[in-house]
């Protein structure tokens, strides 16, 4: 991860702030190189009664270290995403108060903080507690035991067999706990993964029967959290537009690389023009356009029918393909998007009245940000000559008028080196998210 010295200073400042505030916390896993090196997010278990205080202390320490909050997401954890306005470096803390899956506590961690093992800047879990967490966190969520944890889980189940069994018995019962620990000690990963479904069912039934009111309260809190994420998705939809040769594909790669600390690869979806539903196979089979204006426009009736089909795919795709990504806190990147209909209908062989295009846009969910990569026509032509120079100039002017009229539009200089264009886009995205996070925090307070 780039920016390690800055992130290391941030993590050190946060841990010291928590110590000064007497926050009871421990780092759950992947702590071996902390605070010198951070591989991804930092998973911290915090006393439930101190969660709000821990968040405030973290944000205060972050501000002093030159970082600001740009996203706050209530998953099963409280996820806090921080970034440096100067360098775009990002860090991610996950604050846990319990270890839950869909509102059900998959490991009883109430005593973790009592048994924690102290280090200089932070504490870590007792060996049995860490073993149970590493075994079940991925098994319950994904049905797999994470490859990188297998050796540690097997060793822990061999050396701490009684303690791990006792801990798991509280949630799954003594018989299942013994089976789990024995299989892990013998490294029978396939057998463990085959039992994931039965473990989930046992988890649900035992907690509903054994602690009905506490479980119902947890499920209601989970439903409230999910409703909040549905109404105010924590993810982002970004459109990159511009005439041929403006560098949209290069910029998209720079965004995905530069924002990896906030949007890891598994949370990013990149679409060309639109999220395909009906046309997925056709788009996959179609190669890059080398002569986008080579075919004549359809007649007016065929144009309207074709446009209606495309508009429907934009509409449904925004709900079925885009919304799930932003709901989970992911990033959607789209090249061109619906705005192409305003600038270059000829590319799609359309001849549709402008008022129809505007009416269609009214019913579509707007992206969070729209970036125009702008450069003089001669620069664009030096990169791609798919259309005539006069057409490139026309498109460039049309795009500028369009994007400057959008409240969420940004015009960027695409003559800069690709890395500078990417950095400018990433800074604008992080600035937007920081402002949005500030507004949402104000609404909660």
C-alpha cells in the first residue's frame, strides 16, 4: 500500500489517543507489523459503551495527523475511511463491538477485552480468542476458511483445544464445538466448509431460542442499519466522459488503483456506456469501435424504438446492477453513460428529438460525479482518429457545455500526464465523499 509512512503516523496517533482516553480496545488480527506497516484495514474490537468516544478520539487524532473522514459506513462493523487531502493516501479502520453475521453473534466476544494481551501501543486477543475468530469469521460469512489463516487456526486448535472448544460451545453447543475444533486441528478444511450451512442454522436457532429478546433487538438494529444504507448508499457512481482520445480508459484504471484503500478490487465495477442487462452478450462480443459513424442513422420510428430499449436498460441497470454495488459501499465507474445521447447520437445510429433525451434523463438516477476529460481537438486527434477533426471539435464543445451545466460535473485538463489526471480525479472524488460524510454526520447529530 502506498503512503505507508503517513498511514503509520496516523495509526500511531490513533492508538495513542485511545490510550490517553482510556479506551478499552484490541486489534483483532493482522497486527504483526503494526503500526509500521498496514496491509489493508485495521480491525479493532472496542468496548460497546465506548464506541462513540472511540470514534471521536480517532477523528480527533486523524485531524491532527492531517487526515479527514471521507466515508462512514455501518456494516456489521463501524467502518471509518480516512484520507489525506494533500496526497490522497487512504486508511480504513473497522470498529467492532461484537462479532456478528446478519445480526447473529457468531462468536461470543464479551470476554475478549478482559483476556487481551498488552503490547506497547495496542493489545491483541488471547490465543484461543484469536483462533476462534479466524476460524469462524470467514467460515460463517463465505463458507470457506481463509487460506492465510489456516496454519494459525490449526496450531491454535491443537495447543488451545479446551479453551477454543469452551468458547465455541457457548454459541454452537458442546458437540458441534468439539467437531469444529477437532476438524480444524486435523486441518480437515473441506469437512469444515461442508458444515458451514449447518453451523449457520444452528447459530440462528440457538440464539432465537436461547436469547429471543436480545436476538430480536439485534435483528431490528440490523434492519435499521440496512435501511439507512439503502436510503443513503455509502458507495459512489462516477461517470467519465469525453471525445475519443481523451483517455477515459486510462483514467478509469488510475481511479481504481488510486482509490484501492477505500474501494478494494472486489468492490469496484467498471462499465462501458451502460450496465448491461439485455445486451450483455452482444456487448461482450463487440470489439472496440474503429469507425463509430460508419453506418447511417436509423429512421425516426426505429430510432425511437431503439432509444426506448436503451433507456429501459439504463433504468433497470441502475437498480439491478449499480445500486447493489453502492449499497455495499462499492465504486461504480462508467465510461460515457447516458450523456452520450446529448452529444453523439450518430455513434448509436439514432435520430431522437432532444426533448425526448431530456425526458429520459429525468427518470434516471443521477451519478454522484461526472468528469469530462477535455483537451484541444488536435491533441485528441493525435491520440485517436476515429472521426474527422471537425467532429472531434464539435463533440468537445458539446461535452463542455453539457458537463458545465451539471451540478455534479467537473471539467479536467486531459493534456496532463495520465498519473496527474488520475490524481486530480481521485482528489475530487475524496473531496466529494468528505463533504458528503460531513453532511451525513450533521444529520445524525
